[in-house]
């Protein structure tokens, strides 16, 4: 069994003695894991990250990050972690490389090593060409990549990513996730990530937790959560009338069959049953005129857990920062 | 801690150098105060040459003019008197408004990225002070040059040398650093630019007007004079004037200067400590 690199026990954050932002959550993350932390706006994601990265005090409970108690040894935690905040904090007026070198200096990396590491990261994130340009000339995707590089300059053990793909177009977003996957698989960096894009969390994260109203509602492997929600639905439209519902029901892994006219709605425990179903249909002398397979998505899991109500709360009431963020991403 | 402070200060100064227009507001302020406000008033011009039809003798007029000038610390004209005051005003305003960048750094999340890095809170605070200090002192030197270049502008006393010049800016340096620490710590404590501006207006103007920056203490009512006499702005302005108006200082003037400098050193130290304590509180985890 691998080492636990992040451990939270009954972690609670109460702001101003009354607002419970995080309400006694417990979880642990293994070294090398890519852990997705999901939840609607105002659920407590950013507050949790703030506690784990020493930016917010812990009201009660305990967090151990990279082997250090966050409350007792914040400076050791700061050395071990890299932070990529939701905001774009790279300095507009400075060049890309200068931003990286400044961050290296603040992590006390010797000059030569800093230059080398900066070049490596710039080439990994395909920013070499822009290294000598002021950040204000960057596109939204380039800014996000630079932000990632800044969080990585000191080779942290754990990387915290708060909505790293927010506001990016689909191509750039996929590219970003490819980088994150690379860092996790190739460099063995443990990644703690929050995101709104569930299909990405699904394809990328080893494990996820869904938080709402400061409480972790579920956590586990994405596949496990989806199958808990219910199986795959196969919809078949057949021609030439004979009822084969009974035949279908007898197939292993077919949970339920519903017939409406010529349309069969078949609930499957596992998709392994598909070939047998097709066989049954053809053996019965029937023809398939339409076929549709719906797998449960993480979106459905998410909506089932967090409900359908819209969340209007802005994250920290800091609308100015939000506006600037949107402006910079344009 | 020292290298972190320098790295962060360097970041801000690099941005400043890349944007030369940033010194324009400070420079305009110096020019307007000195060239327009300073030129429009000269105490010796108030001295009449005749009183109710009776011509005064030129010798008497000169005597009155001399007396008038000595009220203004012996300055040859009002600009010579005013330069020290304008520099004091400029450094205070620059340190105060420099805090806007600090508030914006917080709003943009930049401050959080510093707070989650392994650097001391003292570095964050002192770099905030230091970056504005360098900018303010640069504009202060520019203001001095403007004053010298103006027609009928600043006239230094005979024997004014490099040491005098350095002395002037050591006095202002201490003043700038002290108030800088205070304003910077206030900026770290705030989340809105509006509140900072309100505090600046509340603090900066009384600080300058309750001192001998613009007018000599001799013209003040007793209550205001008592406050002005202990105001560090007065100490710095008077010290600078001593050094500007009198090239070579007498023993008495030297000891006045030494007393003022000591006062300013204590002032700067105390405000650095207070400022740091306020900032440390403001930079705590939320």
C-alpha cells in the first residue's frame, strides 16, 4: 500500500464564527494519485484547498500534507506544495520567463538550476516561443499554462490546481489535461484538482470526491460511482413484431426490459451482455432499425447528489477579481 | 528573508521602469506646486515701500525684508522655503497611493500566491514598503531638480555641497520610510481601493498642513504650533531647509540638525515596528 500524502480528518472551517464553509470532512490521498475534488459553486472546494495550502486556518480537525501537520508546520507544507490558483496571478508586465524566475527565487532555487528548470517547463508546456514576451500579450490558454509552470518550478511533491481549465476552449482544455496527466504519470506528482468539467474529471482522475454544502457526499472511483447510480440503458427499435422480452430477460446481466410498441428499453448491469442481445434479436428473425446505448455519466451522478438548484453564490464575494479574470482570459 | 525582500522589490521596480509614464503624476505634482503655487507667493513682496503716503527709506525696507525672510528660515524666496515642504508632501502622497498596487495584488490573488510560498511575512511587508520608497525618493530628487531649474527658483546657500544634498535626502528618506511602513501596513489590511483612498485623504493632508511644510511655524496659532512642532514632517522639512539655505552650518545649526535626525531615526524605527505588527496581522491565514 502506498503512502498517504494528504490526510484530512474532520476538517472544519467556520468563517466569522457562523458561516460553516467546510463541515467536518475526512479523506485521504495516496502518493501519486490524481484526485478530483468536485462540487457546485460555494460548496467548500476553494476553502478546503486554502486550508490544505496554509492560506486559511483550520477551525477544527486536522490536516497532514506531505507528512507535515498544516496547522503546526505551515512553512514545511509550503515548501512541499505547488499551487495553481483559480486567479491568473502571473504578472502582466513581466515576461513569461521573468515570472518563472521570480517564483524560483521565492522558493530559493539557485540561479542556474532555476534557469534550467524554467527552460524545461517552458518546453514541456510549449511556451518557449513566448518566454521573452510580456504576459499581457498571452492568450488565455498560454496564461493558464504559464500558471501551471509557476506552480511547478520548485518541483513540488503535491500540486494543487483550482479550476485550471476554467474559461478555456475545448482544444486548450484537452491540452491542459494532457499536461496534467503527463506530470502525474511521468513525474509522479500527486495532483489535487477542482473542476467544473465532469467529463474531464471522469476521464482523468483516479479518484474523486463530491462536496456540497461543506460535506463530502460521495467519494470513490468514477466508474464505481457511475455504476452505483444505475446501469447502462440500451434502447432498441425492432421491426417485425414478435415479442422477445422474455428471451431478453433471460440473458445474464440484463436487469430490466421494458417494451413500448416496437421499442425495447433494456437496463444492463454490464455491457458484456451486448453481443448476446444482438444474437437473440437476429435469431428471433427480427431486424434492428435503431440502436442507442446510454452510459451513466458523472454529470448524472453529480446532479443526483447535489440536486438541480442553481447556485448563485459567488466564490469569495470578490467580484472584482472575477471580472479581471474574465477580462484576462479573453 | 533579505533576498526574498529584494526579489519582490525587484519585481515591482521592473514594472515601474518599463512604464516611464508612471512618474508623470508625481512629476506634475512637483511642477505645479513649485512653479505655480510657489511662484505666486513671495513674502518679501508683501513689504510696502510706503505707508499712508509716507515713503519708507530703502534701508528700512531692506531691514523689513530681511526680517520677513528670516521668518521663512532665511530663504531667498518662497520656492526655496517651499521645496522642502513639497518634497515632504510628495513622498507622503506617493507612499500612500503606492498602497493601491498592494490592494490590487490582493484582489488579483497575487498576494495569496506569495502567502502559499515559503517566504517570510516580513519579506512581503518590507518589499511592499521598499518598492514604494524607491519610487517616492526618485520623484523627490526630481522635484528638487525642478525647483533648482525654475526661473527665480530654489537658491541654495553658499557652500551647499554633496553632503548637504545627502543630508536633505537622508532626512526625507527617514520620513518616507516611517510613513511608508504605516501606509503599507494599512494597504495590506484593506481589500478595497476606495477605503485606502479615504484613509489617505484623512491622514495625508492633516499631516502636511499640521507642519511647517508650507508655511513657517511663526505664523501658526499656538494650538497648531504645538502639534506641528512634534510632527516628523516638520522635523524633516526644517532639517532640509537648514541644509539648503545655509551651505555651511554653524555649531548651533549642526546640533539642531543632529537632534532632528535622531528624532527621525526613532520615528522611522517605531513606525517600522508598528507597521510590521499591523501587516503581520493582516497577512495571517484567513
